[in-house]
C-alpha cells in the first residue's frame, strides 16, 4: 500500500500489486463491500519474478513441452 486518502465520502487506496494477484481481486472486493466498491488498475513496471516462482514456471513449461511430443 502506497497511500490512502478520503475524497467526497470515499476512501482511495493506492497500491502496487503483482498482476497475478489481481485475477481474483474483483470478486474479493465485491464480496467484502457488498458490491459497493470499484477499482482501476494500470501497468506500472516489469519486475523479475522471484527465483522460486521462476523455477516452478520453467518446470511447468518443460512438462507441457513433454506432453506435446
């Protein structure tokens, strides 16, 4: 979370989140707020994937390639 402020009775949060984490955010936000909240997102930057995540992705890709052969 990078910041928060109030404006016209609304709370605005600013945060940087990995795109993968955003895939379920809309549903979670709707559930938590009874459908009253909304969000926008925009691309910020590319970052390196942590090594453990990278290893899992490479392994999954290698296994998918084996299945295609």
